[in-house]
C-alpha cells in the first residue's frame, strides 16, 4: 500500500487489484482527509472505506456513505448493508429483523424489470433457499435468501410497479422484510468493500 497525492490537496491509499474482466487495470483508492476531487485520468475501479465517487464532467467527487464501482457501470454499494455473492442485499434492523432486495448491479444486469414473485407472509426460509423470481426484458433470475428467517412483510407495491427495483433498488424497490432466525449468520455475508471488489 502507498500514499499518493491526487489533485495536489488529497492523499489516498492506493492498492493495486490487477485487471477486471475487460482487461482494464484496476486499483483501490482510499481517500484520506477533506472532500476533494481527482482527475478522471486516475480512473479506479472503486473507492473503498466510507466514501463514494460520482463521475461529473470527467472528475470524481468524494462523498461519505457508499462505494461506487466505476468500471461496472457506476453500481452503487451502500456501506451500511450486507451482501451476497449472488447480488442480494440485506439491511439489518432492530430486534432481529432485516429488509432484503437485489443490488444496483443486479438490476442493471437484468435490465427493465417487468415482474417480481416473492413468498407469502409467514413463509420460513433457510439461508440459500429460493426467495423469489425477478423477471426482466432480458431474463428471469432466481433470488436467494441471504439469511434464514420468516417473511413478515412483502413489498406489494412491486406488483404494479416492478420498475422500482430499477429506479430505487435500495429504497422503494425492497422485496421482503424478515425476522431472522439467527442474526449471527450476518457475519457470513459480504460487507460493502468486499462486495464492491466482487462487482
């Protein structure tokens, strides 16, 4: 790891990652210090830690809160969620509950979502069980349970507006709310930095 100056007023820790699937050189840049910007010539795969990057007119601007995966179409990866390798997200809540949906990367890969099928309230599922199906103009994709639990609420709005998964995958596009069987299972999920490296 090395500390390198960017734009003359910010030091960032740079970690080489090799190449992505398209052969682009990649590296992790961890910004240190106040809000600043760097030249687009210093393109990176993602910005880790408590930051995100937004590309505006060939410049990257740091903001707290999430990670953007730059070379995979600007996929958003909120830092407060847990993730699976199959591209589901889980938001832990109080008293052993959690909300589940699919990630920005997943919805982008699927294209325009046209139909969502999820289990009824009261259904109990184990980790890795099929949670439902998301259909799009491109394909149908199975969704899997990130952690075992009982469905306590489903997002009925998706019946008439499945496109919310495209427009707001981490907000209005949530799929189910569950009561977790064992909150300790969340330790087996990916954090934002790990998932950012995956996509």
